[in-house]
C-alpha cells in the first residue's frame, strides 16, 4: 500500500481463510459422471448457503483468453475520454456502452462524493433490430455500442462473452443439483439469457479514503450469478457472516463466483447474496471483468419448490427476471431512472 494512502479503519479487511471463501475445482463437474458432478455441486451449494462466494478453478476458460480480454479492456480504457464517450451509455436504448467514473453509484446512502471511483463498459447480447425481442420493445435488449478504430476489440469481447455464457449455464446446472432439482431445471429459463459483460477500470485511490467514495460501494449484485475475473492488484472485499470485511485476495487462474439478489430470491434466501465492495489502495490501476448471468426477461422468479415448506413459506412475491433487473438498474444509474420516468 502506498505511504500516501490513509484508509479509514472501517475499510480495512482481513485476509481470507479458505473455509470462508472456498476454492472449488470445477474440472470434475465438466468432465466427470453424475457422482462427480453431484460432489462438486454439493461443495458449491455449501458455499452459496454460507457466504455466497467461492473461487472456481479448472473452469475451461484458457489463460490465453483471459490475458487477451484483460489487454483489450485496458486498450479501451487507455483511449482519450472523447473516444470513450463515442459509445456513452446514455446514447443506448438498452443500457449498453461506456460510463464514466462516478456514473454508477452502488452505495448511494454512503457515497456522497460522486459515485463509484471506476469507469466501465456494458456489453450484452448483441441483437439486431429485427430480432423478435427487440421488435417487441423488450427492455434491456438490443445492439451493443462498439468502439471505432480498435481492431479486434469487438471480436475478442464477443468471444469471451460467448465462452462465459457456456460456463454460466454449467454453473446453473451445479446450482440445480445442489438444490435437489433436475440438473437441467434452469435450461428452459436460459434460452435468451440477459447476460452482461462489464469490463471495469479502477484508478488508484490516494489520500484519505472513507466510505464517501471508494472504487465500488458496498452492495449485493442484482441478478442471478456473477463470474468475476480480477487482476492481481486486489481490492475486492466480502462481508462474512460475522459482519467482518475479508479480502478476496486474487487467486491466479481462478474466477470469483458470487450469488446475486435474484438467485437469493429464487432460493427463498437459502443462497446468500453477500455484501461486497472494492477499495483500490494498490497504488496501481486495477482492472476487473465481471460477467453477470441472468435468465430470460420473462422468466418467472418465484421461490423454488425445494426451497419452501410448511416452516419456510415464500419470503418474496413472484416477479420476472427482467422486472427485477430494471428495478435494480433504476436504483443505481441516475440516467436510466430519469429516462424511465420520461417514458
């Protein structure tokens, strides 16, 4: 940590213990028989019930592809601001494109100095104007805003996006097995998934740091599950069951997987949607690439049959995947809430 950085003691995390954020080998799930898959799924289920976070290794995404995707993310963020603003998210009808530092505020109750200290890009399923969901005016569905004059950028990001859609479906299979459901239970709800790739850049934070502005304010993720690739500079912290912040130290080659609010709602709070935040005190630029994997816009999100019973009635009214995400985005992006209010 740089000598010039003074961090409020409430923002300090302690190092992780692997029993709190476990390291799970996904290889046997991808290549093994039912017994091997069930064993991995049970480990994932245990992590989801107890902290809502785990590291995933042997996930099938190559180191070369990860390295290339991080390099492409940096190449975009290194551009002058006027070039990045050519794909300003406010130009998109479906919440795609670039947002500036402060454009997202994940903890508006505490962050009083301009939102999160990060910039990012939102990349979703790239749908043409004649796609049925676009023709129907379905919110959050449409074309991406791709940068000009960055040869290979679109292809690299699309390739990584496609690979993580495949991984997301496999993780959902593991969730189903861990919940005593048929392994393919969620497949019918993932035919048109609302997936979002969101490369992020965190500038180094210096001086006195308080909760008034940090890299990403304390929050739970909105949707079903998040697959996070992070660089080795650290900064991600997770709140454990005892209420202590712990550092989710980067593990080479591993994704960080966490549960979002939608999956918690689906499981009647059996799976934990856990508070986390980012504080970049590394003294270096920090890059991360979260991938948010969510069901079809029209998918019903109601308590699963194996997560309710006489002593555990549904805790939430039914909703849909799309409405849940719209509610969360409107609470986080000022421009989107203002645009929705005009419609």
